[in-house]
C-alpha cells in the first residue's frame, strides 16, 4: 500500500555558526489520504523542521538523508523546478504568523489570485470569483469587499482564514500546518480549527498538523507523533496516547499540563529543559530528564518498537505502566 | 538544574501592609488614535472601562481575556508605565492614581509592586550578568552592605531554583525558563507586596511552564505576597489564582472566585471562552466572533 | 548546564587570538595597518629620515633612492618624512571631529529618545537645523572667523557630523526603550539618567560605534579636502591632503608624489570602516 506521504529515516543537519548541527534524527512517519497526523513537541524538538523538509524549505546549506515520498514517488532527487511544481499543486503550508506570510502592500485579492493567474493561466476575473467563494467557505463575510482590502485592515484570525483560503485555492492533497492557531485567541482558534475540520471532511485533504498543544492535537487528529530532541519518540492515536502513553516523555508531558477543571496542588514537573537534537546525549535523548533511566539508556539509542498499535522509542516501554493524569499517579512520579 | 526550591527561611521577605494589598476603582484608559487616512481627526479608543477590584494580601487575582481585552493595559497602569485616564488605584495602602512626580516616589512604588513580563528573551538587559541585574535592584531599594547583598543574591537565586554559578553568566547563556526565573528573582529582590505577572508563563514550553507555576505557588505560600496574574490561559489561571476577573473589550463581564467562574460561569462570554479550550472530546464549533 | 560549560571552555586567554575571533583575518590586517599608522605617526620625530620641511634643491623629484625611499617632491623634500609627519594631523583631525561630535550627539540623542514629547520635538528640530549646513561650508565659515588651521576646521566638522550620529542614536534608543527590560527598570524606580547611562546607551553602542567609524572616514576625507583647498593645514606644513595638492609634481610627471598620500587616505578610511563594521557586528552577535 502506498502512503500519501511517507517520511522514512529522515535526518537533517543545518549549519549554524559555520558548524553542522543535527536538527532531525531518524524521523519516520506516514500520512494517509484524508488523515490528520499531528506532530507534537516542545521548542527544538524538530516538529517544524520536519514539515519544512517535506516542502524542501530548509535553509540552503542543509544536509538531508533518508527518504521522503509523496504518493509512492520519492522527492529526494527532485530538481528545484520539481519542488516548485510540487508546492504549487500537491502540498501547501500554513504558517503560524499570517501577517508575516502575506505581502502587506498587496490587496487580499491579489495575494489570493496570484498563484492561479501565474501558475495556471487562469483569467483574473474567474480567479477572483473563486477566491470570493473560498473566503465565504472559510467563514469570511462580505468576501468581495475583503478582496479589495489590505492585510493590515484584517484581524489576525481573519488573515489566518485568508491563508487557509489561499491554500485551498491550489487544491492540494496535503496541507502542512505549522502552529496555525498559536498566535490566535482561543475563541478564534476554535473557529479556525472547526473550519479546518470541516474542510478535511468535505475535501478529503490530508494534513500534517504541527503544534505544542497536546489537547489540540488530540481533539483534531487521527494520529499523534510526539517529538523530542529531533526524534519521534512515540506515535499513537489520541485516545491511546491520553489513556496509556508508552514513552516516559509523553506521560510526563501529559501530566505536567495544567488542568482546566481541577486545581492540582503541585503540577508534576519534568526537571531540566527540552533539548535540541544537537544537544542530546548519546543513547536515549530523554535520559537526563527521565525518572525511569537505567544504564542501558545511556549506552544505546532505543529503536522504534511496535506495542499495541503504537510505535515507541524507549528501552523500557514494554515494562513501564505509565499514566497521563496527575491525580492517578501510580507511585512512579519522580516529583 | 535543580528543581524549584529549597526552603530558605531568610528568603521569605515581603512588605507588610494593613488592609487590602490592591484596591482599584473605576479604572479607565482611553487611547487617542488618529483616524482615517491623512486625517487630522482623532478617535477615542476605550481600552479599559471602569474596572474595579480589590485584592487581599496573600491572595491571587487572575485577569483573563483575549487580545484587545485590556488586561495588559490594566497591568501597565498599575505599575505606572501607562497613565490611567480615570479611576483610582491604591497599592499597599498608598494611592498611585496619578503618575509619580519624583524619582523617590517611583522607587517607593517599585518597592510596593513589581512586574514580570511575558517574553523572557527581552526582559533582561543582554549586557548585564544575572548577579549584576539583581544587585542593581537590591542597591536601589535596600540599605545593605556589599557582603549582605552578595548573600541575598544567592538566596534569591536559590529561591527561584538557580545556582550561584548561573548568577555569573549573561542572559544569553540561559534558557527561556531560566531567564524567566531570573525575572522573577529580580522582581522579588525589591520585596514588593504585590507581584504582577503579565502572561509570565505563556511563552514557555509546557514542561517549563509547570516548573514556573509550581515556583510561583511556592513563593506565594511562603511570602504571603499578592499576585495579579494576567493570562489568556484559563487552565493556568485555575492553578495560580483564587479570584478571577473576566475582561471583554475593556469591560469586566464577570468577576469572583476562580473555581466558581470556571465551574459555573454565568456570562455568555466566559462560557464561550471555556468552550473554546481544547480538551479530550472537544468538538470546535464555528462561531464568528470577529 | 551544557551551554554554560561550553562557554567557559571556549574562553580564550590569548589576546591576539581573541581579537582574531572577533574581527577575523581581514579585520586583523586592517586593524594592524591602523595600529602601524598610529605608531608611525607618534614616532615620526624619531624615525623620519629628514625633517619634513627640509628643502634640498639639489635633489628634486629623485624617485626612489637609498636616501629617499619614496623619493622627493619638486622642492626636494623627503616624501617618506612628509608622509610620516603628515599622518599626525591626518589622524588627529578626524579623531577630534568624531570625539567631539559623539560627546555632543549621544547625550542629546538620549535626552530626546528617553524624554519623548516636546523635548524630543525641540532636539529633533535643532538637529534638522544643523543638518542643513554642509560641513565644508561650516568649515569655511570657521576659517574666515578664526583663520585656517586644524582646530577651527575640526570643530566645524564636528558640529556638522554631530546630527548624523545623534539621529541614528536617537532612533535606536526609541526602539530599545520600549523593550521589557527597560520597562522593568522603570517599574523598579531607577532614575531615567541611570537607565540611560547604565542600560540604554550601552545597548545601542553597536549602532553608535558603526556610525562613528563611518564618520571617521568621511571626516578624514573632508579634512584632506580642506587642506587641499588651503583652509586646514597650510603649506609648508604637511598633511596628506596638502600633499595631494602638488600640481608641480603632476606637471613634471611625478605622479607618485600625489599617489602616496591618496593611497594612504583610501587605505586608512577603508580599514577604519571595516574594523568598525566587524566590531559592531560581533558585538551584536555576542549578546544574542
């Protein structure tokens, strides 16, 4: 069976201060047609870099190894022209800050129709018509007036909807969404997520959704991949992840969330800080912060293993009984 | 890095005040914005309209709302980096409704109320070592000898979970979470009665956020300091505050006990805010609030 | 913690290597050249082969010889000696110009940027006013009032360079003063003066520094031009500007006599600007 998107043993090194730094290590994940896969992680975990790699949007001096395939075809040997075509027709990205990704001196209408007019030779009027229809679909009233407005006249939530509409215009099979709601207010976030959810159902679009918010990922996606220090440490379904996390990092992350409905006397915290891939020690990247660390964790890198439908990268995954809520600690809390 | 805190009895210093730590009545802020293209006309934009609240010593008040709700404006008026257009503010028993006239008055207000900002990357002077940063505050507010100050710096760093060695470095050598700890230590150094936390945990990673929330709760328990905790994150507000005030476009729509507001909200807007928080089984609805 | 230990480990105690880390090989060459010029200018009385003004009509325009390594000019004066002595006013002049300009500009800029409102308006208009006078014109005015010489010319140029430095500094300060760390200090109750001197100005110093080095180059050229016009250093005194004004040498086809000072001016301006740029870049990077 071919996957829509298959990332296979992807490793990426980037140059900072004239030195190569690892940012992704042996990342493997797949996205099926009409499936939403979330990449969840803290800063430096490599979640954004994974999405950027898929569209070849890495900085110029990046080194990439492994394979990325779309619809069964490898993208690794693509020329820059192929990439451009791929981005213009098959896959598109929504960024965190819409204001930074829309040219402030162009009208909304010009921004939306540019790709259609230039890449697909569509008539300008026809393109504007389509743009207006799409704006209405993403919940923007008075679309025709909006097309004549400039980005600064629209609120952040409004602009993010415009971004979504711009992505829909090229009818991609895959959307890469990089923290698309992080800069928005909660009520606007709910709205934008609802729109994305509807569109996915109607258009059968697949999505790679990048977020730091576990709850959001759980509410919105079919599968969740948890990233830490450039590795994927666990891939699971939202239900599975929240009831029985397999990786100590996932469990600790879940337990350290502040709960909306109850006050926790003391949040179970993870000591230390999240590491970037290049800072990770040899062996398991999480060993320094892990309450279950053993000698073997420092000796060898755990390989991904399949346990009960989930994939986990932990030496002790099969023996540990982890829980996800602070209240139900089974005597294993490290606090 | 060590976890939160060890118990240093000497570190529990806070200014004692009689009566409420903070009393605010009818607080108002109007911004003048230039209207239209090329026009000389001005439009008044009401950022905060008649906010009133009072906060007892040792308690914690959450101010929640979305962007443009005026929550940060209230914080800025309280600490004096924004001038109030109307209403009265009383902190630690002294009036601060009008802007401070003299440096000594500003310093006095600084010793009554301190603030921690959202972005740990811009809230410390990049050229000043951590020790230098705290030392400057101690010199400003307290009469101490050099060795006393050195001792106090170590206590303060320890209180926020930083080592003596970390005091020697520049901010760029610390992570975001560690910098936020420094910002908290700097605020505590003035021994204020009230600490304003303006989205102080919002920019942090989840695992770091938990550390800082625990730290803040520890400090309040030990020092009896009052907090004004400004946040858009209701789950965090639940963990840190006992009273809450909900703002919508500058107007207070609901205020009371945090538990009550989050468990049984009365106002529609509060309900909408709560319904918008993603949680297991959450199904977002399309609502147009723009 | 790893970040911390990394940092201490990389601390290098070898001075030259530390400088090299900061300004690179190009910067070392440029900086080395400047140091060489300054030393040479200081030691001019000791190392120059002859007096710069000693006329020797028997050895006119000799070209390179053992006694006159860079030849002599049309009056038989030793070119090397004149270049060495000429380095003194040529380097001192721009140094004076930018020192005085900076000493006036930075406090003015801090006052305007920090106070804002009416004070800012008044200072900014004043700067605009000074801006309106070209430096050379001011210098000519100063020379008519006080007679030709290095000091009137330098002071006039200092005044005209001042707004350049002040404007850039003011806009940097305006940007910097809204950052949370400055706000936090305001809330602490630190006086405006202390915030400016201890925090604000040091944090915009990279910008001031690069503006100052660029101005140094311009000032050197301007002063040379004034000498060329006969308003600054007067013949037979020597600075590089005076030496470029030697039509007799040009007429006699002895172009080297004019080329040497020109070359020195160009190299000097390029070196100072380059080192300044590297230093201010590095300064910014080190704090990130």
